[in-house]
């Protein structure tokens, strides 16, 4: 199993400790240029409540808070890991990055709007939802990274049958590809909530966090319909009406939000997808 970049995994694990201090967080971030850039960029972003450029790591951590910093570290770590996949394969690193980040940002927006309209009890915050969105297709990227021959076989089947990559994998191997991602989360020591999410996100109403899971599901559907699909080939998909109903996003609002999230995603991809 490939490892996440050292600084990212150390930061993720540190921030899962209630006793973490700002000085410890700042020290890890400053030691990694890519992590520093990502945290500064997030702190200045309108999607994170930024109202101007932040020029210091300490200021960025203060503005974002630990939970947002952890979400940024998860995103950066996963995208950096995918950069190690072989060039010239069917796996498109840039497409994977765009898809993952779009789903993360869109799901975060949906969750925040849902909570603002109808406050509810949940162990999830919008930053965990963002990180979960980034991680939701982790198994696909990992497969391309650790077993390219198997990835190509599944990709060919997905293309020929015009079915989602995950469905193609299950048809061939009779196991969900999410098991690979769940094992990776456990190996890396990510917070247990992310492993639980990855293993169950396709069945949100069977979980205790239906709203959080549904926001990622719906964001994934929107991504696949708006030039941010995981696959670079034609795929037939079936929408999930109960999920859309629970999320409650008016259909007429979708184009504007897609445009906003697409711009934000594009600003991140060059730094995250080599």
C-alpha cells in the first residue's frame, strides 16, 4: 500500500488529537512547501470565508481552524499520491483531481446550506464532508497506483459496457473497490469516520449520517453531469431521487453553483495534479 506524503499524514494524525497545539500544527505545515501553499490558498478562499489574502501560516491556521486544516491536508495528500501513477495509462491524474475536488467542494457547500436552513445534530462538520468528498473515489486512484494492469482491465470493461468504473470492478471481481480504499484509510491512520464513510457512502439512508453522505452522493452526481466525471468516456448513470430530495438544492440554483465550484476547483488542480 503506497503511503501518503509524510507531512500530510503527520498533520492529519496530529489534528485528530484533542491535545494538538497551534505551534505543532504550524511547525509541520511550514516544513512542507506544498502543504504551506495549500493552507494559505484555502485561508484566502471565499469558500472558506476568506475576505483577503493571508500571508502567514499562523494566520491561515487561525482563520481556518484545525478541522479545515485537516481537510486541506487530506485533499493534498490524496492528490499528491495520485501523481505517482504511470503516465500514458487510461488513468487521467488531472481528471481524477478535478473530480475529487469538485465533489469535495460541492458537497461542503451543500452541507453548509442544509445546516443553515434546517440545523441538525451530526458528528460531521462541513470540513469533514469536504474531505469525504475528496476521498469518495480513493479506491479508483489507488488501483491505478498499485496495480495498473487491473485498472486497465476494469477501465476497458467500463468503456465497453458504458457503466461506472466502480460497477465494472464489482462485476468482474464481485467485491466493491471501496474495500481497497477502506484498507488504505486504516493503514494510514486516518480518522475512523472516513473509513466508515468510504465503505458505506453509496447507501446513505442505512447510516446515521444520511445528510452528510447524501451531500457527497449528490455532489458526485452533479460532477458526472457537468464535465467533472471520473471517467473520460461515456457512462450511463441512474440518479438517486431520495438523495436529491434530502439535499434539497433547487434545480434552478445548480448552474450557478457549478460555475462557482468549477472555478474554485480549477484554482486547486494545477498545484495538486502534476
